[in-house]
């Protein structure tokens, strides 16, 4: 694994400023994406953003594997880095499913900063469930929030609506990006991906789900006609 780059003098100044402030808000550029950082984001994530190291592997995969004009959906939107890059590459609006209500305004802000449009759908995808409500565990580290009871550094549990992913995917998407914090271990058993969905990216959280579950995910995608074309860290790109 390569080392993360060292912050330059301007980045070091901002990190030092962050450490001294109880409250702050700044706009920075990370992997050619403008993003708002503030005291709600852990300083080490701010560091990764400033060094172009936050989701940098995912960004590379998208820029190399997605084409102009393709219609994309992101399942697990986070702060909007992935959805922004998809919109930049495709020059189309991107649909974003996000279960953490505290990230919805951040997603909208990131889209606005980068002059792209997101169609934001609030809720969680859950294997074998297509409607109703489900428990969602909020983590102190926003990116780790999930459906899992063992969610890392969980601070609270809320009820969120279930999104009918199978129905939503029927809307002629070409590309889907899955970052669902362990639910990938079960979701591909529960849905049949539509034939028009040619490219998928899946972050397989092996430290959470284990190697056998990871192999199961990969086998299920092979069974649905996908072939692995590239990967970086825990994110894999599949095409058919």
C-alpha cells in the first residue's frame, strides 16, 4: 500500500487552524471536486481530502471506466465526491441514494459547488426488503454509518425509509456505484440487476463481511454476467 502524500504548506496551515478552532467552515478542492469542510468532519478526513487521497482510487476507476452520456446512480452517497465525479465524466445528472439524514444537505451543497445536479433519494437499500422502514445506525465517523448493529463507533439509531432498489434500477441506468457498508454481502442475492446496467462499481468491505462473503459477492456478479475489469483497494469495477 502506498503512503498518503504529505500536506503542503497551505494544507498544513489549514490543519493547524482546524486543530485550534471549535468551529470553522472552508471550501477546498479534492480530486478536482470542490467540497465544504467544517468542524463536523473528522480532521483526518479533512487531511485526506486536502491531499487528494479521499476516495482517490474510486475517482480513478470512474474516470477510466465511465463514458460520456451514461446515466449513473450511487447507492451510498456520503458527501458527494463520487456522485460529482460521475456527473463530471458523464455530463448528466446523477441519482444518489443516502440513508444518513445528516448528509443530505452536504450532498446538495457539494452538487451546487461543482455546478452539477443530483437527484437525491433519502433512504436505505436492504436485501430482501422493498418498502417500509428500517433501523439505521449513525456512526461518529459519517462514512461508517450502516444497517449493521455492530456499526463502528455508533452514536445513535434512527428509523429510515427503505428504498426499492430493484424498482429504481429499472429506470435505464448504465452505471451503478455501491458503497453500502457491508450490505453488499446480501444485496446481490436479493436482486437481479437489469440487463441495461453495463458497469457497476462495488466497494466490498472485506474487514466487515469477511473473505467468504467477499467471494460470494464476486461469484454472484459473475453469475449475472459481469466480468472484473479493474480494482483499487476494496473497490471493484465490473462490466458486461
